[in-house]
């Protein structure tokens, strides 16, 4: 016969039953259902074609974090023509405008505003970059806005500006009309980026005001020759081709010059070749070396010695029997030493790199002169003509002042 349970033991059993029913045993209660849902986007604006991943976070009524996986929510976009959203929270920008992305879960929802904006214009391609017109003539310029990757952007506004409306006018469509002789620039502007074309309005050349020799400097070995070219311009840049030019050498025993401007290297040293027309002169410096000590200075392709924004990037090479120890660059009044980068040929050939600030120089052609020295004191010179560019760099530029 079973013994009856005592009153004290019955009381203990009841307490244990109540504890089990109430989740006893020392375990803490877990988070409750989602009471608050929060949707966040990595950015509040996008460009067409871009994609981003939305994120969700949840909390229960006590503020405890609750897992909220994106695939458990129902996603919607208030303007699918602006941006679509997948059921995993992936947002894709498809059109310009404003939309609201919404996620719903467990009777709760959250939304975030998103604006899709146009891809910014980074560059403006302009063609042609240089034109010559007689007074009264017209020429159509074509400008194309580009993004940072060089892709054409459609539907962007182009504004046109002439730096001197007394010389040329430009219409809202880029049609240039020449008015009177002179040199100026026409600019195509889109969203802060721009490109410029040099415009010369021709006229009968007046008195010679400037003589330029090309190249402005060169190095030759004994016995070699070089043809110099003289460019004669009047006060407004018209080129005269029918004026006599007189050529002389400061040291004929080093470099002689013919009546047509051909220079012949005679002996080691340095000479200045002078060209005079109508009492205006231009000079070229000629350095003559023994062939064994010759230093040959060359340049990269023209695109590598180009002006982007307000900076000229320079890339030159020097070859000589002896190691090159220094290279120096000169453009008009701008000059700088170049830094060395050795390449191949047992160290006898070096690449030289550098930059020059071009902000004080107006648009147009210039000569870049690079001088190289070897460790024996021999000198080599190279010259290349480049154009003060019309492309905009990452930092942008300011439109240059009117050319006087």
C-alpha cells in the first residue's frame, strides 16, 4: 500500500510545477516580436545604372535588437521608373527623379527617400580646337559633354562664350562669326567643365612685331646640320610670309648659318643663331658636341606631353655615353628640374618626368625645351612644340582672360 504524500512534499511539487510552467530553471527571456523596423540606404542619391544594397534593422518593444533579414521583407518603390528594388533589397537606379523605398515585415514598415541624379559632366570634347577665318566668315564648332570614363552624355546643356566679342561672336549653337582681325578663344561650357578653341581672324599682316625660331634650342654633333624655321607675326598674330629675314651666328666657328636658316655644326661649343626681320629678332641656342659626347634628348608621343587643366605633364628621355645626371625643362618663362627614372640600356638611358604650372600662359602653341647634362658636363637639348590645352582636369579650370 502506497504511503500518502506529506503536505510539505506536495507544496514543493507545486512550486516546481509553477516554476517549469513559467520558464524557470534560470533561462533569460529572448527578444519579442519586431515592434520597430528601420531601413537604411548607403547613399541618398544615385546615378542612372548604379546599384546599392538596402539594409534592415529591427527592435522589439523593449528596444532589444531583433534580426531583420532583407529577404524576409516585402520591398516596394514608390516610383519604379526612377529606381527599382528587388525582394532582396537591391536598389537599381533607372531614371532621373525622386522615389521612396519601403520595406514591410511583421506588420511593421520603414522607408527611405532616394534621388536619382544625372551623371556629372567631367569633360567637354570640342572640335575643331583651332580655326582661322577671314572677317565675315563663319565656322560651326561641335561640343560633346563626356563623363569621367569618356562616354557621351545626352541631353546636357552647352553654353557658348567668346573671350572677345569685338573679334568673334558665337551663337547658342556654337556657330562662330569672325568680325575683325585678331586672336581670341571661344569656350563651350557644360556643368562647370569646358573646352576652348583658338580663333584667329585673319587680315593683311602689318609690321613684324615678333620673330619666333623653331626649334628655339637644339644640340648637334660636329658635321650635322639643322634647318631652323622663322615665324613672323604682326601685333595681332597675323603671320607674314613675304618679309626678308637676315640670319647670323654669334660664333661661326661653332655653328654657321646659311641665308635660308640652315645651321651647320662646325666645332664644339655653343652659339646663338639670330634671325632679324624689320628690326625684330628671334634667337635659337645651338650646342655642338663631339659625336662621342653627344646627348640625344627625345620626347614621348605628343599626347604624353599635353596640357590638362592648368598643368603641363612632361616626359622626356636622354641617351648618352655617360650617365645623365640632370634634366631641366623650360616653356616661355616657366621652368623646372625634372625627376629621374632609369630605364634599360645598362643605365645609359633615363626617363625624366615633371610638371609645369601653365595658368599664366594663354591658349596657343609653345615650345618645350628640355636640357640634359651628363656627369662629364656635356649638354644635350631637345625641343618639341605643344599646345596650351583646352581640356579640363579633375580640379577644373577658370576661363582665361581676354587675349589683348
